[in-house]
């Protein structure tokens, strides 16, 4: 109760409103707002016809197709791996569980360029894993699989870390009820557990997808960056900049920004839903 | 327990451990394996390369500027949002998170379009001989963008959960704003603040996409450590690239260890 009343009183009692408001507004304006505004204004300068030409040019389309396909593959990998990890980490007790839990955060802490470098060496023809895969006719580096692999590495934590807390807080009563009614473990998971974690699960997958679409550092090492083949959209925007084609860069960046904001909106809605589940 | 119900957990744990070994542990371990592949001496030689040393120094410098600024912003934002009600408050909460959802490379492009020669402020900056892009200020600004939510998002939930009773009591006892912050607020949030600062440091040190757009990657001048890793790799100096990468990996490992320690204390 005091929690609800306190801030209203606080407005008159506590000092620092003007100072903190000023600091935050100044910082947000200079660091975030103005640069993003610059991109949007540059995009508006291009004009719809030219914008459409840039976006539908063969090279841009190829880059966008590769980026989206690879990001979807990466998200699919993480959807399976993430759910498994969240389940194993919350439901089973075994030696090394805490270490396994800590390892999930490695992709957050490891710089993307370092991850890209390491994955490239591991999966190249004479690398530890490349050696095993090459005889099977699977090449990872310089293909879409490499792009997807790099994307999935950098977005590993998202699904696990959104599903894990929800799974931890689930009321065990429902599962116990299902068990006493004779449901098999798989049925319990499918009919009782999964529906409850679904909003959080989808939110996690959405964030992983957004991250994959924007990933750059890890991908440029492993992709080989061949135009029309393994060139991702973010890299193409970067190349356009180096060619002083600012309009081209702005158009591609705006498309990526648009995807990112839509996915942000979707994941926010899903997370709001997940919270509702948690409160019940 | 029946035999079958014991088998399934074991199988799932085995798959989880195995896939984590392949996906996470192997890339992490391989960096050190490759960095030391030619022995200690070669490793030290690679690290002592003047350009690598300069990249390390530049990266540390950027972090030293970015992290304190982000601490000020993060604490101010958390104080503002947790302690006051004002129009646009929930909008601000969302706005603070925006840099997380924007790809760093897009952030870099935004900065180029603002400060670049063809950008909106470009002509003015040129007329006044102010260099922002392809120099330290540009690298710092983009890194600030990318890391700005870290401190705020760790401190804010804690401040909200703690409520403002203690600070109000301090006000009624006649404490000044600075005294309240230093004696009441700061001790309450210090672990979360430190945790946010650690995450912010790790991210600032490792930033690649955004910095690669605005820095120009000039060797010995604007080449940060992650950019230097890429340059060495493109030069086919793989051992050098892994040596440089190993210092970044070490920072990441320390970050994770600190995280494990601080997470327990922050909550």
C-alpha cells in the first residue's frame, strides 16, 4: 500500500527532480534521439521511389533474404536449445548445474568479434569441428549455415533467460493435479506446463530473432561476405557507407530498424502477457 | 521412480551438457588454445606488438570515459523513474531500452548521418574544425549509445522495490540531497550499481559493429581492440588475432565471475 502512495508524496518531498530530469533528457537527446532522428530524416530525404529502388535492387534483396533466412534458422536452433536448457536448469538437480547455468551468459560477455573469430577457426575445413563435418559434405564457413551459426551463438541467452524465471515460478499444483489424474509426463508438459510458459517462450524467441537480424560482429568473420551469397544486410549497409552512398546505407538501415522496432513491440506485448500468467 | 522416468532426465541433461560444450565451451576454450598454440613467448610477442598495445590502451580509455558517464545517466534515470511521477514517464522507460533493440551497426550509421561530412551537423562541425567521426569522440558516443541501458536497468528495479521511505525519513531529518544520495541511496543500490557497471564495461570493451562504422579503423589511432582483432584476421595473422582476442576473452571471463558474485548480493 505504501508503495503506491509513496511516489505521489515523494514528488513534493524528495529532492533532485529537476537535476535528474535534466540529466536524463540531455543524455537521451544527444546519445539516442538525435542520431536516430538523423537516420529517419535522411530516409525521408530519399523519397519513396528511390527508396523502393534501393530496397528492391537484386543485391539488397539477396542480402535481406539471406539475413532473414539465417536469422530464422538461428532462432529455430535457439528455440529448441533454449527450451531444453531452461527445462534442465530449473527441473533437475545434478553436479555442475550452476556452472552450466553460468555458461549460458558467455555469449553476452564475449565480444561478438571474438566469438566470430573463434567459430570461424573451429568450423573451417581444418578446424576441430570443420574436420568432422567436411567429409560429410557439410561446409559451414562461408555459407548460410555459418551465418546462422554465428547468429545463434550470440543470441543463445535470450530464450533461456526469458523462459527460466517463468518455469521456476510455476505453481506445481497444476502439474500434481494432472499427475494424480493419470497424465503422462509428456502430456503434462504439453497440456499443463507449455501453455503457461508459451508467452515468455515466444517473447524470448522474438528477442533472439531481433538480435540475429541485427548481428554483425560475429557474422562478418564466418560469412566470407560474398555479394549475393553470404552478404548480410547490415554489412551491405556498411559497404554502401564506405562507397559514400549514404542514401543506400540509410535505406537499408531503416528497413532493419523497422524490423527491430516491430519485434520490440511484439516481444513487449508477449512479455506483458507472460507477467499476467506469473501473477495468477 | 520407474526406470523410464529416470532415463529421460538423464538423457535431457546429457544433451544439454553436450550441446553447451559444443556451442559455448569449445569457442571459449579455443581462443586460448589458439592464442598459446605457438607457446608463451610467441604469445607475449603478439601482445607486445605496438599496434596491439595501442588498441588495448584505446579500448581501456574508451571504457574509462563511457562507464562513469553511464553510471551518472543510469543512476539519474533510475532516481527519476523510481521516485517521481510525471507525464511521459512510461514512455521514458521504453525509450531507455531502445538501444538494446537497435543493431549497433545501425547506431553507427545514425551517428555517421548526423556528424558525417554529408550529415546534418557535418558542415557546421567542419567549419568549426571539430573532429567527431574517425576520432575518439565518435567511438565514445557510439559506445555510449550501445551501453546506455545497462546501469539503469539494473538499478531501477531495485530502487522501485526498495521504495522511498528511508530517503523521505532522511529529508524530514534535514539531510541535503547529496547527503541522502551518499548516505542512504548509494549504500542500498551499490551492488546493483556495480553489477550494471560491470556489464556496461564488458559491453563497452567488446563493442564492434557501431565502432567499426564511426572509427575508420585507423591503425595506431582509432583502432579499438575488437577492430584490431578483425584487422589481424584479415591480414591472415591468425595467431596475432587470437592473442588480441584472448585479452578480450579474459575480460569476458572476469565479467562472468564478477557477475556470479554480484548477482547474489544485488538481490
